[in-house]
C-alpha cells in the first residue's frame, strides 16, 4: 500500500515517474540498506489544524539503518511529522507503522518504550545536574519500574550504559561537570546522549547543528554518522551541506505534502525542489 502512494519523486529518464517500482529500483541500486524491510512506514499520514493541513497524506518508508533527512521550507510540516512519530501529536488520519506495529496516536511514553527517541534542541537537559546524571536519569526512565533500584547490578548497568552513551557523543571525561557548564555544542550533543541512553531503534534529530560553530557542526556530523551504525536516524536539518553529506535518502516536504524523495544528488538536481527550497 505504501509504495504507489509515495509522493512524486525524481525518476531517471528511463523510468516513468510514478511507477511503483521506480523509486524502489533506483534506491536498491545505490544502497544495500533497502535489503532491509522498512523499520518505519507512514501511510496517508494527515494532520489538520482547523482548516490547515499541516501534513497531508504523507506516505513514506524508511529502511532500517538508514539516515533519512526530512527537509522543506518553514511551515512544511517537519516538526508536525516528528510530533506524530513521537506521540506528541495524534494524527487526524493515517498510519505510522514502526517495527510492524501501528503506533499512530499512542502516548509519547508508550512510543518511547517502543524505542523511538527524539533529540530536540536542549530542552531535556537538567542544567543543575552533572552530565552523567542527565544521561543516567534518561537511561533509568526506560526501565519500566523502580524495582531495579533494589538491584545493585541493574544500577551498575544503568551507569555503564550512561557512560557508553556519553562516549558515543564525545563527552567521555566530562561526566562530572554540571550540564550548565558545557558549551552550546556540547549541550546539543548531551541532548543526543540523553536520547541514546534510552537505547532507541529510531532516533529523530531536530536540527542537531542549529547554533553550532563550523567545527562543532563537523564534529556533530561525525557523531551522527558514528551512532547511525546501530540505529535508524531521521534528521530535520536546515544546513544543506550537513544534509547532503549525511543523508542516504532525502524526503522533501512542502505545504504538508511529500514533494520529492530520493538520493541527495537526485534531490539537488530536482527542479521542483530547487524552486521551492534550495534556491532560497
Ligand atoms: N499546534 C498547532 N496549531 C495550529 N497550527 C499549527 C500547529 N503546529 C503547527 N501548525 C502549523 O502547521 C504547519 C506546519 O508546521 P510545522 O510542522 O511546525 O512546520 P516546520 O517544522 O516544517 O517548519 C504550519 O503552517 C504551522 O503554522
Ligand atoms: Mg519545525
């Protein structure tokens, strides 16, 4: 059901646009990722705010292990899409199939336990707690009850996975610093560490390089690439250099609809995309 309803995408000259197999075939040639079944699929995802369709019939599939960028001008529906995936918003209609299960409309704490995490600006950080505490709390939150506190081994597991998450985001050695004392870039990466501590299978990154210096941006690109070896990543990002360098596949949203989907080079060359987005 998902395939033929994918929105218009760049097709090669030899392939007729809109042919259900066209996108699948073109992606399969360039990536072994598509050998994986999609870990995430949306079908006809629609969100209406009164008369406005923030998302309109969005159908897409993301293979496990992929880094998928979601781009589009302001107001295109990117945040709304993330809000639906993470249970912040209940879609008006449509399905969100994650790991074979429809999760549309489930509350965010339930979705979090199904291993979808989101890193969103630096709002999840407790500035007065240490770096390690920040990640430990997130790691603990994913264990379903507090009985584990009685078990020393479970507690040391939590600390160990918190330290691993910190090492993954380049904050090893900063465990005992107050989060408030980290640089802006380090705080953004701590935010990713907090998300990783919940051991997600799908990680949604909302503008991870916003407000970062050039050096911090490069480091974060490397960070995302590194952590992507073990999970699937959706990334909303305005920095086109970051997007083009990082994404396996790009989905372009415009006015709540999928305008195009394809490899970075295809998206860059797509006249419709250039018109609405890249030129600006
Ligand atoms: N809670 C809301 N109530 C009403 N309109 C909203 C709400 N959230 C988003 N919108 C509208 O939905 C559209 C998509 O917004 P959003 O998903 O934030 O876009 P993006 O993240 O791509 O900039 C915009 O027109 C925005 O004004
Ligand atoms: Mg947004």
